[in-house]
């Protein structure tokens, strides 16, 4: 089993910044990809950003240029640096990790990000 612990969410004003962290532990042997989804009330979960083991990134159009995903491989921790935050970024953000030849997916518990004045 793999455990993902997220941190860094909270309340921020529009235009502000936050950094989310996702620390992975447990039976980690071959990470293919780590990333973040988010889900706002009444909306479907959407991909925010992902980072492959080879360094390839993918961002939702709505966050490209404002958010940056990175990873500290030695710590098995992924980060999502969020800037120029907008009220529409308000959501629960879920970290995920995929590993092995089956791309088995593990999920974090979610962290709330609220952008409001």
C-alpha cells in the first residue's frame, strides 16, 4: 500500500499564492506519475497538473502559466505551486500517484483551497 498525505491548503485572497505538498510513503517502487486533481462543489473532478517520472508535465488550460508542479524524488514528495489564484480555483485538491506497469492509482485525502476576499 501507498499512503499520500497532502498539506498546504487554506484560505487565500484572489491574486495570492499557495503551495500544496503531497508526501508519499509505503510500498513505493516505480512511480510513473504524480499529480493533482480538483473538485469544486457541484462539478466533476478535473485534472489540474501531472508530472511523469521523465519530467513531462501536463496542465489544465485554466491553470497553465499560474500553477507549477514539481517533485522531490528523494523525498517522494510532489508540490503544486499555485499563483495568481482566482475564486474559480476554489476546490478540494486531491493528490494522486501512479506506479507499476499497471499504472495503479493511489489517492490522497484531499485538501481544501478557498480563494475569497
